[in-house]
C-alpha cells in the first residue's frame, strides 16, 4: 500500500539553523531516502516552496476565484512530502521516525492513486 509522509513546520526554521544543525537535519532525510531506495519503497518526494508562492482556488457563486496564499492561516505549513510503499502503516511509521522530528511534525497517511481507468480505493473509502 502507498503511504504519504507529510512534513509540517514553521517556514524559515531550517534557515535559522547553523550549518552543522542543517547538515544534521539533512542527514536524517538522506538516511530515510537511502533506506527507501535500498528497500525499493520510494516514490515521489518534494520540498514545497514557501506558502507566499501558493495560490488557493475556491468557488464563489459558481465561479472559480484564485487568491494568493495557502488555504489556511496557521503557524505550521505543509513543507514537503514523501510517497512510500510499505506493507503496513507500522512500516511507514518506522520509516518516518528517521526524519528530524525535533523541528517538524510528520503525518503518515495511506493514499490511493486514481485516474481514468485506475481508481484504487483505500480501506476507508
């Protein structure tokens, strides 16, 4: 099954760390990436740009309206994500534990791919 590892935190926290602290944070990401590659469990992963670069689409009166910024006003934002393939959520949680949890929160959630001709329902759908 596919799982997402969503990384939430305050924007700019990483930039405020010393070079040694940044290297320590990145070593945890590299450890996860290495493990996932070795076990052939890796999928797409991305670091998102700052929320100031985001736009949000909402419908108002039947018309799509585009506004600047993220959907929610909050201190923590979605900073990036991994998509991994594991047999159980417990395996996905163990993989997520390799990330730097001292500077960000991490959410693990099952996901399904869907598109024309390939809808895959999860257990909760």
